[in-house]
């Protein structure tokens, strides 16, 4: 097999498009720190929505967290929910618009701390929605406080000497938890910090939206991501740290399918 | 005496800590002080500024629309704060990266090549102390022994070995400050 | 000698909680007050005094943790900023009903909704007029300096236990984030369990010994006759607080033609306006309510016949101004000047407003 080598000149040559941003991601700068995992996760969700041809029928719910402005970046109808309440808001939308595609996009603090009750009960009702759960093990937005998913011993501004599980609880594997609920059709954990993971994550998101199309119940796609700012690392360091530490505790793959 | 100062530049330039050291130095000479920063995640890699007030009286408003001194470390801050210097006040800036230099004739204008001098010292972190030295040369509002105490108070103990380096940087700033427009006819010996 | 430090308002409040001998703090991160819990986590007060600190999963959880711990007669505190306080209101109403003392700090930001993370004062109504359901009042302290952020913690606990009612420190993002010189209070010992039983054993759930009947903490009474009696009892407490706890500061009001009324950050700005106005030859004074509830009605009313007008300066659309109007009872002009959405008025803005709304109107 010969691999095609593309020269820069060829790339520039008109008509040779090798990559195109989905039209569902708006032009203009994202508000994320350079190197942050949120940007790729946004792109994948929007690519799937575009490829399935459902953008006119898709309503997204943005959380409170760094992705609070997701509605600025995703060129579809979006709502912005109070902190942790996105699954309840999505429930409301889906109940009045059962034929629409509804998804939430939430961080770990939003989904697994303040919104635990909303998460569990939406899943338990088997709400026919997609939950995209970006787990970066920290509260990025508010400046790096401990999240429910912060690893044992991991430092944050509210666990300055490292998370002590005896008093602060254990990092919460909420995707495993909700996978036990009969209402959940699909629960999976993915990552986006390298191309090979990105491809798989996109397949998972696609499957989640197809489940919604087929009325199968709740689909939860967890994406383990870096927060280089919150972790106080360079983007490259944070990807390495993610691989070595986050993935050791939060193993990738389908939990329920 | 009351000195109302705005220090403004990029996040990461040590703007906030310069203000803190000035404020602590003020406390060491029994003054009232306030330190009012811009805050929030929008500061990530963006602009940072802090209004610092040192006074012998009870400080009223920490929020100000005019300043005795503006210490300006990037163009955005120049655009925002040049006009807010009180007539007769001081504008001190690092010309590095400044495209539109200040043109006011009713204030004293001085420059300090902070970035350049910091790389000459082979330590980028001395930048803010170089700039502070330049300011203290023109307006010696805090005495050097109080600055020393202020450094002791504001730096965590594990960084105390850095105090001499910081003091050297202040001296560099004092030596290298240049008066561009001398309203008060302050003699600065280079 | 008291220890002097340069601290943020949020940090000073956290340190003061340790020094007040607080038993516990429960919170949830939110800008611009996350430094409170961050500071406590760094300080590890369980090592200094035995004080417990926990990051809850939400403000709803945090306030209910406060409910449980405070109902045991312990000194308990929580803090948040505007959207988080909205979540706590349910718990606050329950605590007022069940007569549980506790301290809540709101480091306000601009609203409504998620609003902004910049400073605001738009939760004045929420704090002073109820906010939660039912007939209750929150004793509300409004610090305007970092020193008061520290001092009002101990005062707040004292008032909370005196009236067995929640007390709120109503601050804002500017005071929370600002650093000033602060003299820290000396460390108070935490009460021992025996002391708690002695002081609060008549109501707190400290464990029922043979010697007394059980203590029940509840805000429920299904019999309306009895619930009304309970309400009358609460109202009597609130009346007593109105008579005894009014606190305020007066600056240059004796000869004033115009009086600014302002609290917190707005009061700091207004102090400068008093100077600027007097430099221009206007006789201007300032009344700074320190307790927003009970509101200093009489001190304001005292000037109603003497001045040409009052200007209520607030970082909101006009909330406290209604209380100023009630105090003045139509005897003088009362105007409002405010900025909203996280905007902070400058001294020049306020002076302009004073000239436009009152002075040149004459
Ligand atoms: C009721 C309420 N409490 C607290 C906050 C402050 N707050 C904003 S975002 C956030 C945490 C977000 O963390 P996460 O969900 O992990 O998202 P990330 O920023 O890491 O993507 C918090 C605590 C709020 N906005 N509302
Ligand atoms: S703080 Fe973290 S999660 Fe937020 S944008 Fe930056 S890297 Fe991403
Ligand atoms: Mg997170």
C-alpha cells in the first residue's frame, strides 16, 4: 500500500480540501484555554448532528461550567440551564418535543455533584436523550476546585494537599452507576486527546444519537478530557497525565451497550 | 498623603503581586491600604489590573475613575488608562510592545524597559520588581526597609531566599527608569 | 496585640470563622467567593481548632448540612454568591422556622440568573424581605471593608444565637476580592460539648439524657392554631431585634443639605463622593446602614425635615431606596442612583447623579 504524501503546496492548491470544519460550529474563537479538551468534544457532537442530518431537529442544553457558552459555538437551537439542572431541562424539552433530538453537554461538577439527582432521575426515567459528560476531574470554570471526579491524592484549590478520600469521598464513577439503571440504553467512556481516541469517541456519540432516534432510552457518553489550566500543566503535560492517571481510574470503553 | 495607583498589563506579568508588595509595604509604615483587582476567568491570558491605594487616612472608595499614577504594561491598558491619570500625575510604562505612545503634556511620563532588563537579569520573574523600582525612584512613597518587610510578608516563606534577587531587581529599575516628559522637573540620576 | 495582615475580604471572613470558634463550614465553589472554602482547605482548621470543613455537592446540600449541624447547637457557617444563595433559600426558611442559628454569607454578583461574576447588590430584596417562603426575617449585616468582613463573623454568630435565627453577611464581589489591611481577632475557643449542652441543651439535639424530654427541631405544625402561636413568637423575636440591633454609620450629616444612603461597596464609593462634593461646595453627608435588616429607619427619619433630599446609591435598579422612602415618609425627596449587571459606579458617576437628580433640580 502506498501512502499519499501531500505537499503543503498541494494543500494550498484550490480544491484540495483535506479537512473542513463542520458548519455547525460557528466561526470565531472558542473561549476555551488553548489545549483544552472541550473544543474537540464540541466538534464531534456537531459533526454527528450534521452527518445524521438532524440539526434542524436538535436542541442542545448547555450547563454551567467552562462550556456554559456552548450555545455560542454550536450553530443549533440551544438552551442554557442552571448549574446541574440540564437533565431536568432536557427532560422538559423532550417531553414536549418527543420527536426532536435533545442532548445535554455537562461537566463533572455540573453532572456528578450539584446535578447528581437530576442525572440519576433522568436516567432512571430512561429519558430518551443524549448526555455528553465531559469529565476533566476538576471545576475548570471557577478556577480549579475539587470535582466529584478528582482523583485520590490529586491537588486542586479546595484539596490543596491532595484529595483525601476518607473525608472528601472517592472519585465518583457516575457513568458506571447510571449504567445499572434499566432506563439507560448505552453508557460508554471515551477520550479525545489523541486522534485514535477521537475516532472512537465520535462513533460512540453517533451511536448515542441513533439510540435516541430509535427510542431506546438514555445514552450517556462520558469523555475523559484534560483541563490544562485547572491541572496547572501545559497542554502536552496534561495529555500525558490524563493517559497515565485519569485513564487508570476511568478506563475507556463501553460500560453498557 | 494618599497615592492612588493603577497597575495594568497582561496576566502573568506579576501585576497583582506587584500591587500586593506595594500594599504590604504601606502597611509596614502604618498606612491604610487597599488592593482592588480585576477578577474572573476572563483574565485567563488576558488583561489583569489592580488599583492600589496607600493613604495616611481612612481609604474611601477602592473603585476609582482617576489615578495619581498609572503603571502600564501593555497597549490595551494604555488605551484604557492613559486618560485616567490625574493632571499632574505620573504615567510609567514599559515601551516593549507599545504601538501608540502616550502624548499627554499635563502629566509626567516615564519609561522602564522592564522586559529587556528582566532578560538581562536572566529571570523573567524579576520583571515586576524592576518596574516597581522604576516607580519608587520617581515616587518614593514607601521606604526600602518597608519594601523589604513587605516582601517578607507577601512572599511565602519558601520563597524568602528570593528576596535579595527581588531587591536587586528594584535597584535595576531605579537605575534604568527614563523620564520622557518631566512635568515635575524630577531629577533622575542615571 | 492583634495580628495585622493584608487579606482579601473572602479570606478575612474565612480566617475570622476559624477564630470565632466555628465548629463547621459547608460550601460549594462559586465566583466571586470561592476563596472562602479555598482558604479554609489550605488552613486545615481541623488541625488548629477542630473546625470541620466540607465541600458539598451543591448549595442545596450545603445549607442542609448547616441545618443538621447547627441544630446540634454548633456554630456553623456557609457562604456563596447570588445564584447559590437562591438555592439556599429553602433551607434558610426552614432554619428560620425551626429557630436554628447559623451564619450565611452572600458575596453578591450581578443577576438575575447566572448574570455575571462581577460585583452587584441586587440581592438586597432577597436578603431583607424574606426571599424564601413564609413570614421570617434575616438579620442582615453589610460590611463595607475587609475589616468588617472579619468582624461581622463573630458579631453574626452572636446575633444568630441571641435570636436563634439565621444571620446573613451581605457582601459583594468587590469586597470579597479586594485586599485591605485587617486586624484579625484573637482566637476564641470552640465550645465543648458540655458547654453546648449547658447553653443550648434546652433546644439543641445533643442527645437525650434521662434528665430531659426529647428536643425536636422542626418547622412543622399541622394545627394552624399552634402554627400561628409559633409565628407570633417569631414575630416577637423580630420586633426585639428591630428595637435592639440597628447599626449604622453617619459621616458628615450634621450640616448636610443632601444625604447619600449607601451600604457595602456603594458606601465606600459614596464616602469619596462626600469629599468630592464638599470640595465643590455642596454640603453632602452619608448614612451607611450596617444592618440592612433591621433597617436604620429612625436615624434616616431624623434628617427628613432638615435636608433637601436623599440619594440612595446602590448597585441595583433601586431596592434599598424603598426602605429609605418608608423611613422618610414623604417628608423629603428620595432619589435612587444605581448601576447594574456587575457595573460599579465610579465616584464621578455618583457625583453627577447627585447634581442632576437633586442639586440642579432645586
Ligand atoms: C448554583 C451555582 N453554584 C455554583 C456556581 C459556580 N460554578 C460555575 S461552574 C462550576 C463548576 C463547573 O465545573 P464542571 O461542571 O466540572 O465544568 P468544567 O468547567 O470543568 O468544564 C461552579 C461551581 C454556579 N454558577 N451556580
Ligand atoms: S479551565 Fe480547563 S476546562 Fe476550562 S477552558 Fe481552560 S482547560 Fe478547558
Ligand atoms: Mg470539570
